[in-house]
C-alpha cells in the first residue's frame, strides 16, 4: 500500500520535473507563472495536471487547441512514479530512501535535458554536489573517505576520457561523474561507471546498426551516466555483496 503511495507521489513529482525540464534550460523560473499549454498558451486547470491520468484522459492532447502534448511528459511521470515505488521497496520510508528520491529526481531531469538539449546544467549539478557532500558524514554504511574517493574516481575517470578522446566527453559529464561518485561512494562508483559504459556501448552500437546514427555522430553520454547511477543507487549494495560472495 505504502509503495503505491510512494509511486503516486513520484508521478506528481514527475509532473513538476517536466516543468523543470521545460523551463530550466532557457533560464525561466520554475515557480511562476503557472503551467500553460505550449501551443495555445491557455493556463492549465488543476484537472489538467493530474499526473498520468490527465494525459490518458485527454488522449495526449490539449483540451482547448488539441495540439499533442509531448509524449515525454507522460514518460517522465510514469518513470518517476515507478522509481519512487522501487525506492520504497528497497529502502522503506527511511531518510536514506528520501535522499535517494532527491538524487533520482535530479538524475531524471539531467538525463532528459541532456537528451533534448545536449547540455548538463551547472545550476543543477552544483547544488546536487553540495547535498551529496553535506550528507556524506552521516551515510549509514559508508565512511567519509569512501564517499570522497567515489567522487574523485567519478571525476578522474571521465576527465581522463575527455583528455584522451577530446570532444567525446564534456565538462558537464565530468561534473556529473563527480556527483555520482559522491552519491554512490566507493566501490559503488566502479559499478555505476561499468553500467554506464556497457549501456552506452550497447545502445550506440544498436543505433549505429539500425543506421539511426553514423559512426562519427556524437552521442550524449550524460543519459547513460544517469542510468548507471540510478541502477547503482537502487541495487549497488546487493549486487556488490553478491559479487564479493562469489569470491
Ligand atoms: Zn493548447
């Protein structure tokens, strides 16, 4: 029951994340004005803003002008709802669970903005790094040194790649790597980077095979880093324990 409540809260948070994704890249306020239709500018009523349900009830179109609402709106609401539900299953209603929800919200916004704009915003990454540093001394099953080492490895590995393959990795990716390292610590960061590279390689390989992209097309790496981080935040500890137990 409580998991369902977390998922519902997650979908509502996802609705707010959509607004952040729309406004933050162009430097607009996320507080005012109220949400409106991108096409006709009509202010949305409360009934238009029920996460997931409004989108389905309106069949993905504006009530007034019938222009399609981007499918991403629904995907972000569903994904945030599902993630918050999974976080509750894993961490219960604990402080650590709330912290992972905050990290997940940041990672979702960063992932989608990087996909849509090829940018990773400092004004999101810097506060995320500050939060991760501020909570570092209080992490239950990790020392301060492990957290800082995680951040240094995340930053260092991506910086090294950026130096070896100029153009492949941006400063935004490097700072995101530092945040992820602080968020998951050591050895979690090794797992997060591993997932990111495997996923990035697989997906760009498939896109290339399907001729959707060319061999030299640049691919935003931030989304893969975010996915690797989310997987590690949720299941890193059990995975690492299982790995260690195999000797
Ligand atoms: Zn409209």
